[in-house]
């Protein structure tokens, strides 16, 4: 765009570890001294090795430098006190290909995998529900409502590459796995770090059913959706393609509508323009979605008008959930409200958003019951 002028696209600085705030097998949250100031930094142990107090680190500071919503952390590029790492383990599929950060994974479908022929022999999902959200923050309320209604159901999580790429960045996924509420995870595309790696959404869904043996799967991107304020310029547009992929594989796609009355942007008021664009234009096949009938009549009326004007109800199967059922879902969510946030807003400030995700959990249980 600016010919003749080199645009530097990445900020790189050197800092020193002054505290290890949290650490587990996969990542370390650090406090860094950088040019006399302190910042948080994230180290992915499988990429750059473990760090210790006093280590000097090469850091990617881009998001914090730009004050972006994806900021808050610097990310470790290399430990300068222990810079050399050798590749170990199996796998030949590259993610983040042809970038300085390319890494190899052992994908579930590659030729050396014991599951290789499973993908070639796959026939159908037999109606299995695939719940498709546009925001990472939809996972927690969905899982909590579903598990409260039927604790025996096995849920897999499939993370796309629409936002954060390392699954280890998600505290939500870690907590749900630790509690046994997710049977396993799959990372697809350039996302990485799941229990299983797959090249695309089709094989990701197949892996969830055939390898993880789940009863249903939820698919969302990781934390950090990208949006531009234009009709098609948001990474959540992937929701439409995933709906079609689910139908191609013989599953039942359940789309979680993004609903909010706390967002100050008119395009996200009520049903977000993201959901309306995906359901009215992007996906070419039918999805099922749960529409909450909120106790606030004005809010419900606004949503019904949006559905009518967009024609969503003529293209998709809309299940309108009455106020009595909403009260039950709300009671479940109230138990976990300190754990929930979206776009920096807590449960109390954006209840409609979390209720809509919870409604999809209730809907998934109904779909599974009908299949039995």
C-alpha cells in the first residue's frame, strides 16, 4: 500500500523474567521487566522451552505496543539464555507454514497415524449435534447448562484458527478439561495444541466423533475475534462454513446466536449483525437455533423483528424458548457467574448473551434425546 516504504509489522524487544506467576506443563505466565517497566508475558513451553527466574527473553510486543484488544500479554519468541531447541516426537504436518514460527504437529489423519484409515472409511455423523458458536466466551455457559441437564453426555471441543491459535491460551478450556466436562479437544487449520490435531473442520469433526467418541461437539474460535465494522469483515464468518460442513457430514448443526443488549455498537444490538450475516447469507444449508424469549418484552420484540426482517426463520429451524425454560437456564448460569465474561463484560452486565449460549445447551440435549 505504501510502495517504497517498509512497514514493520512486528514489535520485538528484550526483557527479563522477574516472576513466574503461573506455570503448568504447557505454558508459563510471567512478569517481565522491560526497559524499566513491568509487563505480563506468555511462554508456550512446547514451543520455546521452559523459563526460569532471571532468564532473558526475546518478546513479541506487537499487540501491547498497539494497545489492541488482543494485547495484555507479550509473547516469548525465544529464551536467549537457552535459545537452542531440537524438534522431538512424531508428525510432519506444519502449522503457521512458511513463517518464522512454523511448527510441526502429528495430525490425526496423516499417513503415519493409526487413525488414518478411519477418516477414509467414515460414512456419517448419524445426526450428531455440532454446536457452532462465533465467540470463545460461548463455550462455558453452553457446557455448564448442558452438563447440568445431563451430566453423562461427552462433549468435545473443536477450536478453529479464527482467533487465538494456541489452545493453551484458553483458561476456559483448561478448566473444563480439568473438571472432566470436556472429553477432549481438537485444533484445526493453523490452531494448535489440542489433544488431536487436524488439517480442517471436516476431519476435525470426524476426529471428535470417531476418536474422542463424543456425543456432541462444540466448535468456536479461540479468544480474540477479529472485526472491521464491515458486513463480511469478521473472522466469525467461519460459522457459516462450519454449518455447511456439518450438514455435509450428516450432522445436526446448532448455531448459537450472538445476542447482546449491553454492546454500545448498534450493529451488535439484539442479534448481532455477525449472526444475521452468517445465517441469512453465508451458510447455504439449514441450521437449528434456539431463540430466547426474554422476560423483557421490548428486547424480545426487537429480536423477533430482526428475525422477520432478515428472513432467518424462513431459512433455518428457529426454536423459540419460553420464559419458564429461560428461568431454569438462568438459575443454572447464576451458579457460575463469576467465571463468565465476554468482550470485557461480566454476566451481570450482559445476561442475554450468556442465556443465548445456555439455550443452545438445552437445545443440544433435546436433539440428542430425539435421536435415541
